C-alpha cells in the first residue's frame, strides 16, 4: 500500500521548539510514501525529532506525537504533552487507492494490486 501526505497543518502561536518542529515537517506535505515500511520509518523520524527537541529545549513543556485513524486515512498529531488542544502540527495521510495511467489504447485506473510502479 502506498500513502500520500495530503496536508501538514501548523499552528502559528508556538515557541522556538515548535518552530523547529514545524520546519522539519512542513516539507513532507504532498509527498508519496512508497509503502508501510517507509511510513513507519517516517513516523520514527518524526518521533526522534520530537525527542531531540524535548532534550534540547528541556525547560519548555514536552511535545508528544499521537496517531489516529479515520475513515479517509490517518492523522498524526504533534502537541504539547498533557494538552491535546495545543497542537503544533497535524499531518494528514491518505492511502493511495491506485493510479491513473494514460494509454493510446485505453484510459484506465490501475489499483495497487494490479500493477506496481
């Protein structure tokens, strides 16, 4: 299964720690993730960045990351620990259902199980 990082939402009123985290996750928007293993590695990279920032800015409140699943995909929330309403970033991920490929003979929608890129 492939995944698409549809949107990275950030919240403006954050401190230096939050700004650094946002600078790390914003470039991920509109990227295709090759497979489940790559998605797990990406999540681990973000969690490692959160831990590194928590150590660097130990006097500020800690950040944490949570994953939730929705009908349309997944949402990774990075927020101030203990205060879910204080989001720093939200990453919206969708599963790729298939691809559209042009052909002179036929225009087709190709599902993931039929053909791999």
